[in-house]
């Protein structure tokens, strides 16, 4: 599979968020998703889905450790 963050993935990202049971709406140019007290806010559906995925994967430990930050900086500057 090969995907690029472009206009053609915006609707599928939105649909993926809905399929996870989130309510989704727009306010002042931002997109918001909410479910069972969890709320995510981003510039569009792709980054919004990314935030939701990060929370699902990392949970309450979503903050990066100093070591993880160092590794990220070493790779990407």
C-alpha cells in the first residue's frame, strides 16, 4: 500500500473516525471528534485520525520520554 496525505484521503479519514464511534464537527476552521469524554482537535481529518490513533496506541503514556525525543531529533532534526 502507498498513501499520501492529500485531498483524496480526507473523506476516508473522516469515515474512519466515524466508524470508531466519534461525533465529528467543525468549529472555527478546526475539526473536532468526541467520544465518551475524549476530545481531539486538529486542522483536518487526517491529523485528527492521527491523534486518535496515537491516543489508542500510547494511551495515557502519550508523552515522549527524553530518550524518545532524542532519537526523534537524531533522525529528523
